[in-house]
């Protein structure tokens, strides 16, 4: 799990700002945007935003190892692809802190043990609820499953729209970005990659 921890230096708990400091920071941003935090409609907004941030960034307080630790072996020798596709997620880009909205497709080739299917979606949640680049998020999901389950291979594809490209800056709505990470047999064997792609695309 070293790679995952290294990719995400997290705030030391003792250095985490207080709720009051977070609310004050929101008041500064409200003034920066041009509004008056003292007007009635905005009085409770800093408190709501601080609370919303704890929810939107809850992934910093979650460890993928806790989720991936529970596995099952009684699967009648099943050893072919397990694919969970179209897992919706919201994340935030680390450059602008605005949403990334997309879907993740996650597959692995079991090596005697399988994961609870919901745990795959939970891992997507853990990494989604942090500040991200799409590339890092794709690699982190694949590496977390690879390092804890030790399957024969992992394939992850993320298809997402970046609001920092749609709502601001270059303002291109509707474009999507695709990223993939392959490990093990998926990395070594292009035929396995093709199988993954066609299962993701197949309807
Ligand atoms: N590779 C990658 N780039 C991202 C991601 N999310 C946002 N970006 C890009 O990060 C870049 C930051 O570029 P900068 O020039 O530093 O910032 P900026 O002036 O706000 O850039 P513009 O968005 O072009 O206005 C932009 O090109 C974004 O599109 C991501 O997940 N992966
Ligand atoms: Zn951005």
C-alpha cells in the first residue's frame, strides 16, 4: 500500500484546521466572489460548506485496505474476468477544485480469491472523494486492488467530464476524457485488454 500512501500525503490530524477556521476561509471566498457573507441568505453558508467539504472529501479519512481486506474463496474455481462497469462517481480536480463527473469500469482476473462487488465501487468512492487528476485516480484504483487482492491482473478505465474545462477556461462542454491502467495479465496480454474493452463497450 506504500505507493498509495506516497501518492496521497494527507494532512497530519493535529494540523487540520478547526471548523471555525474553515468557516472563516469560506467567508473570505464569498467576499472574493463579490458577495457579502453578512447578508441573511449567506449567514449559515460557511457552516454548510465546511460540512459539505467533509462529505465531498471524505475519502481522505478512508483507507482502501479496510474495504479490500474482506475476500471470498468459495467461487467454484471461477477464475475469469470480473468486471463492474458504469460505476458513477464525482470527484474534484486538484487544479481548480471543481467537479469531475464520470464513470469507472473496474475489472480483475481472480487468483483464487474474489472481492465483494460493492467493495469495488467503494474503492472508487474513496479515491473519488479526494482532490484528483483523472490519471492518478485511475492508477490508484488499479494499484489498491492489485496490492491488496493480488489478482492475476487489474484493468481500470475512467470516462469523465471535467467541469474546469466545461464551466470555465476553454469552456468545452460535453468532451470526455478516457484513461486506463492495466496491471498483470491485462498489461502483458493485449488480447486481455481487448476483451476488457469489448466487455465495457458491449451492451
Ligand atoms: N492531465 C490532467 N489535467 C487536468 C485534469 N483536470 C484538469 N486538468 C488540467 O490542468 C491544467 C491546468 O493548467 P494551468 O495552465 O495551470 O491552469 P489554467 O490557467 O486554469 O488552465 P486552463 O484550464 O487552460 O484555463 C488544465 O489544462 C486543465 O484542463 C486531470 O485530471 N488530468
Ligand atoms: Zn481543473
